[in-house]
């Protein structure tokens, strides 16, 4: 890696870790974390393509930070970047996947990360 590129990466990393110095950015809104558990019901796999399309759309809109299954496919973790609990609940209500047999919501929590 070229020294200039490495220096740029280090500067960017340090800025991300310490924040921009702007008090507003250091008091960012919380994220919302959803943990799912998966069962063997075939309805879950049938519903998954439409669910993943919804996730892609939410990600493009900036409302989904990250999502994916656990490596053993026993469940998944999703991190939503929405302004409040009502917006988070609306996302869950709009996607029938979360009510599909074989999909169980294990927990849904507000999360305040200190490093983003």
C-alpha cells in the first residue's frame, strides 16, 4: 500500500473513532437491533426472497445499516438506522417475513453505539 493511501486511511479511521468534533454528531440517534431465530418451516425459505428485496430497499434508503444470518443459519441480526421506535415498529409491521412461520423475533432493542 502506498504511504499516502495508508496515511489517508489512518486519518479517516481516527476521525471515525473520535467523531467529527461536532457535538451533534457525537450525540447521534440510537440504532435499533433486531435478533431473529429460525426454525425449519419451509414457509420461511419461501418468504425470504421478498424479505431480502425489502432489506435492500431499506439499505438504499439509509434505514438499514447492516443485516445477515448467523453462520449456522440459526437466526439473523439486523441493525436499523431510523429516528425512533415508532419508525422501527413500522418497518417490522410492513414486512410479513417477521410473522412467517419459522421466523421468531428473539429481541428488539434500542442500541447506542459509541463507535460507528
